[in-house]
C-alpha cells in the first residue's frame, strides 16, 4: 500500500480513525450495543486488531466485524 495517508505499519491516522469510528458506530446502532458496554469495548478492540492486520477498506472491516463477533 503506497498511499501516504494509509499506514501499512498499523498506525491509525485521523482519516483511519474516522473510518474505524464510522464502521464501529454503524455496527453498534445495528446491534443496539450501548456505548461503554463490554460488547462495545470488544467491538472496538476487534476493529483495531483488524486494522493492525492490514484491513483498511470500510467494506472489509464492516464485513469482518459483522460476522466475526
């Protein structure tokens, strides 16, 4: 990945954080997950894990988080 605004090292830049939050918020809303709950924390941790593994695309993150937890 050669885009300087996206990190192959797993570092989350502001646009990456916005993407992660957008996917996280969507799944929380769909599942009725309350902010601050254990389930919300697990979802956030899983999102960061996926990002750290190099999954940077919104659709891929959503699909993995929707089916993976």
